[in-house]
C-alpha cells in the first residue's frame, strides 16, 4: 500500500491536534464548531461568510475590470490588447490557489490559522485578477452541501482517539 505524501500526514496530524484541543471537534474557519449542529448560528455564520466573499469579489473583481479597461485604452493598439489578455490570465493562478485552499481546508496554513494578506499600490494592480480567481473559486465552493473544510473536519472529528 502506498504511503500518503508527507504534507497530507502533517495536515492530518494538525487536524487531529485541533480536534483534541476542542473537545474532539475540528473548528472550521468562519464557522467554528457550529457546523456540528447546523442550527441557526451555523446558517448565520455561513451566510455572513458568503456575503463577505461576495463583497470581496465585487471589490477585487471591479479593480481587475477597471485595470483591464485602463490597459486596453482605446482598443486600437494590439500590444495593449495582448498585455490585457496576459494580465487577465493571472485569474487562472488565482483559481489554482483557490482549489488548493479548498483542498487544505479547514486548515489552510502550516500553523493551522487562516491568514490574510492585503496588497496595496501597484501590488493591487498585479494581484487583482489573481484575487478575483481565488475569491470566485472559494465563493463557488461555499454553495456546496458542506462549507469549506466541513467534510474534512467531520472526518477527523469522528475518529475516536
């Protein structure tokens, strides 16, 4: 039988540790431990997370669209059109990162706590399509039956230690 990759073993170990520290339940980002009961608190938190991601998508996606319009200009320069297309293709990297974050949920960093990164200035220009892809991918995943990381948290929480 094949041994799982080290990264997966480390992730499982961190999840089991989180479960032990929280009375056998792995907390899920945005939801905490409310995912267990799926009561009104769960649905309020889940709706709140979706609203936050919709607002973030509107902001970052709007920036990406605005920057693309600025790059294209009047649309009569082929070089500017190519640059705009290449710029917008960074959305693919954002989707790829989003899929990784979904796969790693409920822990998306080595320390096990979600981290935020707020770009500014020219960095915002460079990262707008990337952020759009990342946020859109995670937002789409939120509409599934289980919230991000909820299924994995349930699997780890159900393991008897």
